[in-house]
C-alpha cells in the first residue's frame, strides 16, 4: 500500500512538474511572440539606416531579429509595409505626441518654437531614426508609393505642427503676420541641415556641428525670432 501511494505521489508530482514547465514555456513563447514586431522594427530601422531601403533585404532583417524570413512576413506583408511601420513607430508617433503636448502648452509662442526644435532633436534628430530623413531624400524618387506615404505620415503633419506654432504666435500678437506657407521652411531647413551634417560626417558643414546641437539650435531660434537687423534705436555690439 505504501509503495502504491509513493508511486501515485511521484506520478502526481511529475505531472504537476510537467504542467508547470509547459505553462512556463508557453508563457515565454507568448511573450516572445508579442515582442517580435518590436524586435523586427528595431532591426529594420538599423538596416534601413545602414544600407538604405533598396539595398536592405527582408531576410537580413529577419536574421538580425533572430527569426526566419517567414516569421517576418507573418507580421509584415512586404518590405514596403515593414518600412512604413518603421516610419509610424519612429516618426509619425512623435508628431502625435507633440500635438498633445502643445494643446496644454502655457508658455509663449517663442518658447514653444524653441521647445519644438530642441524636442525634435532629442527625440528624432539625435536618434537612429534621423537616418530615415536622409534615406528619403536620396531614395524617395525611386519609390513613389513610399514617398507618398512619407508625405502623408510625416511631412504634412510636421508642417501643420510648425504652422500651428507660428499661427499661435500671430494670433497672440507675439509674431508679425507672414506667409506661413513658406515661413515654415525657415524652421524646417536648419533642422534638415543638422541631420545632413550628422549623417555625412560633416561633409555638408562643420564636422563638429552635430556635437553641439544645443548651441546650433539656440542660434537658429535667435535668428528666427530676432532676425539679422539691429532693432531701430539700438546699437549693435559684436559678441567676442
């Protein structure tokens, strides 16, 4: 009888052990499955920035993420859809964040403009995602569908955000009236130049420029807000 009880106890313990192990493995597989889209997007961002869109192959992305090519296509139907997802994850979402932040912004419009340029650098320009801008400038002409998507997801919302800041300043009497269809590029252009300098190792300008983004952005904001001309009734003093 004791032998039977011992045998039954061992079977029960073994059954519970197997059940627990199965549940643990199942949980790990489930967590792994949930993490895969993020891992694929992370690997794709690296490769797209390193090699460009045309030169990056789906199997390379899968290999870097540690999965099979077939697994990649379970989540993204094509390389184009993968690239679009990378844009949504790293750029489109940022614009949505800023729109929400600016809805409750209580500072001046000048402060808002300076904040937007610095925040853009911290969250996009200083990150790997800044390489997407350079990629689009060099390859968009060869991929019309991707170019149209980028316009819809990044360019147009980004321009609308800058326009919103500048219109706020005009409405509050902080900025003078201007043609915002073109004035927005006074904000966009210096930030694009900073990205190009970063990804061209200074070929487009001072090699040390990306190392001093705060000073660069501060100078651009100062020029945007106060221009180059000395205000009437004041005397210009050269900075040493």
